[in-house]
C-alpha cells in the first residue's frame, strides 16, 4: 500500500483528482459552514514556481494544509484574497508539497490518500530504549524537502505540533540556510476553534478562519540557524514575545 501511494503521488493526473475531490468535500466547511478571511495574496504576484517556502503556525493536522491548497488554486485563477465559487478545482495549482509527520500520515486510510496531494513525510524525533534521542529532521528527510523545493512550492510548520507557542525546530532554519528559498510567513487563526485536532470534523460552526500571508522575509543566509529560527518564529507570531502579549491581553480583558 505504501509503495503504491508513493508511486501514485508523483503521477500528475492523480494529484489533480485528489485536489478535485478533497477540495469539493472540504470547501463547505471552510467557506460556507465557517467563514474565511484571506489577506496578503498580493505577495504571490512575482513569485517563481519553485524554491518558495511557506512557513506557518499549525492548528490542525489537515484543515490548515487543505485551506492553503484552496487558496493557491484560487490565486492561480486570478482571485485575490478570496475563494469564491471553487471552479478553480477543475484545473488546480498542484506544484505544491507540504511537510507532515510520518506517524500522522500513516494513521488512517484518509491520511494515506491525502499524501497523494503532495505530502512529504518526515520523522521529527526518534527514540531508543524509550528515551528521546534526537529532535529535528532526519538527514534523509532534509534531502527530501530540498529536492521538493527545487521544483515546487513547499509548506512547512516549523513547530511540528498543533500546540500554540511550541518551540520551533532547527531543521527548517537549516534547510533555509542550505537552499536559500524565498520564505513567506503565514499566520492562521480560528482553525482550532472550528475543527477537531485532525481537522476533519467540526467542533463549532460559524467560526472566522483567518489566513494572513506576509511579505517575503529578508533573511541573512549567513546567520546562524538559531538566529534564522528566531526570525521565523517572530514572523509567524509564535515566539515568546507574542505569547506574553497574548497573556497580557487576556489579563487586561478579564
């Protein structure tokens, strides 16, 4: 099964079919049952078709990525900061890969099928004798993402978890140093309120889902991986200073 899916996800017509059916199934939850507010797609105007890395915070396993794919397809059809009627699914923008944890994508038949939409599975940690030995990306996974960037846009979530304000992983910063892509920060909100953790079932309806694409980062590629990581976490509003701002806001509104 795994080998079959791995072969099929490189077959372009199959990827288009997955986009079409997953897009049709997910569109009502994103744009009808809930409301979506998109901003910043004007930053896509001059982007090349390769070596673009979208770096985002993470709130559900699947709804976040599916929404990004909807937006990319809509922009391909000339829509600005909106989805509108999803006729864009007839000829979707499929030059996109997304990074996902291997254990998540092999958890169910649905997740395995969704790999056909361009998933890049990575092992973020491994254990030996019950003890965590390493954090970050396996070298083979780093090569996998690097190869994808050579041909496509790539979506990644440097925190590797849906927990807000979790620390970022240095693997993302290392890839940026090595490949020097254009980096677009993305800030999302509302998804954790609307969907369950997997992003496949509703928790609440009528939620405002917000997706903000910021302008490309100006990165000093000669800086240390830690410095680049800190810049990334600031840009997606997941650093400690944003955590303290949120706490202060909650206290002041109490």
